[in-house]
C-alpha cells in the first residue's frame, strides 16, 4: 500500500479572492520531522516556509556544486491569514507582488517564528486546510506564551494512509496513532497562533517555495540532523549565543559535531512510522546517537544493510564539496537523510523470508536449497537515498550581504559532523557484515 494524500480537488477558500485571483490553500507538510516554523504543502512537488531574507538570498547565491545537496529554490509567494463564513481559518498563497508582503526580518525578533535552524502556477488543484478559528480573548493571542494545547484546533484533509507513532522518553510506544508526523502538527499550531496574533496589522507574509525533497519516496524515512559544533549566527545576541553553546555542550553537537533533531522510520512489521523529536536527540550520549542511527536504519524486521553504501557515498561527496567552500559557515543548518521504507528491495526481502520458511518445512528439497539463507539483493536493487542540506537562516560567506565577520577556510565544524557520521556508519557496517 502506498502513501496517499487525500485531497479535495479544486476547492478554494470562500474569501480567497485577493485582486480577483484564486489562491492555493496550504496544508501542513505531514512529513516534517524537525524545525521550528511550519513547513506547508503547496503541491505534490513543492513546500513553503516563512521567508527569512538571509535564507532567501543564500539560496539565490548557492555555488552550483552545492545545488545537488540542497532543495531547489522555486521563488516566493504571498500568504495571508483568511477566515471564511463558516468560522474556519485558512492560510492561502497568492502570487507575490513586490512590496506587498512582509518578510519575517521586518518584525521584532520575539515575533519571528523560532528557527532551527514562483515560477510554478498558483492555480493548481489543492486540498482545503480548514483551521477552526479561536474566538477573541482565548489563550494564544500572545505569541510569547504560545502553548501547543492553547493553539488553534486543526482539522487536516491531507494525510498519510500510514499511521505515525511517537516513541516516548522511555522508548515505549505511544498508544496514539495519527495520520501525520506529530511534530508537523505542533509546528503548524504554533505558526497559526503567531500569525493570528499579528493578523490585525500584518495581512500578507512572504513564504519561500522549495522543492519537496521526499516526493520521490512512497514511504519516506527521514532523519533530521543538526550539523556542526556551533549553532548561533554571527549576529546572535550574547544571551542567544550562550543558550546555543549550552545546548551544544550538553549534546553530541560538541563531541560529534552532529545531533538528532527528529526522525521517522517506516516499520515493515507493523506498517507504522516510528517518530522521534529534537528533545530526544538533545539528551543522547555518543552511544545513544549510534543507537538512534541504528534505529533509523532498522525497518522492524532487519537492519537495512543495503543502505550503508549509497548513504556513505552521498556523505563523502557532500564532505568533498563543503571542503572546497572557503569562508562558508552553515550555522544552525540541518542535514536530511532520506530513504524509502518500502522499496523493491524490501519486497524482495519479504518474499525471500517466505521462501525460506517453506524450505525449512519441506525436507524433500535438496540440502543445498535448505541451507540457502542468502537474502542479499542484486547490485541493481540498491535503494534510492537522498542527502540534503536545509535551513540557511544563519549562514554566511565572504561578501554575503556585507556581513562584517569573514571566516577563513571551510566550515570545519560541519565537516567534523560529517566525518563523525561517516565513521559511525562505517563501523556499523563492519559490525553487521
């Protein structure tokens, strides 16, 4: 069974009529596993996120050799916060008009969405994202006191047919099974609360359009890794820098140059996604990080040993590219590792297991067949994987936006994180040959 997205085709918000245009209603991106601000689904191949001008300019300035390892930048849309006569709230995207929409950089820092960090037509079929409107005076009006439980109620019409389950701090499964990654809904509720609190004065917002990097995968397994030994940008206040340095010191960011910020992994034995969030990743030791990586590569029946080589090849290639980028710093950016949780190789494995059970039962088969326990796929069955850098709101390089601080050489904190990741995966491969 493939992951399907239930859509109500061709429907638009009742008030979606700015300048006579029909906007695209946005839905939470159901496979968001980390980050602070909400990723929204624009269409099957495109997501969008609140625009930070530094990140936009960075995407526009990317060296050509880095583009293989970043989402494709597709432009900008204007997004407004609209209510309809039925009392629902919608986020609606329209073609961007210069000077009309507000960037996140235009507002005070405390009002910005917290960061972790078009050329496409806007007249596409889209699902309807209906969000119940909170009445005036209810909690959630103050962006500084946003609580998940006080955020607007959200009714989703786009979802995965595969349930998601969160693993709690004791590694036990939550009994709740939902049709989207729980982190995506958390971020979306908080985003709506922030935007709603500002809606009286801020009618339009600028959002970046980016490639949906999991759209190639039927059952996307996603690992979000915060990379580098330093997370704060050059423009961070002393207070913020101190907070970020403390997080690094207390996590594997200091010891490995990388920490887990979220994950979802499809389990063949249950047909569910298992999920982890950033709070789990912050508390991991070096051995805990290794165990998390092992869990990400395990499908509930076996360790996906076939993933080692294609992932390692991507990581080594990315490391070589970044070592050539003098003066670049990718503070607070993340790395996504993606593979399909139920590809052709997984189907071969299930069939092979069934065959082996029959062979063990049928003693009339030749001994050579009874002893045949090989489950390795042919080279042509190697799985598709992807590795992408995301979140560049604090990135810089020489001559970028007249930044006063100029760094020498490549980003060795990020490279150190890649080296740690490569070494751990190589060790894991050797231990499980």
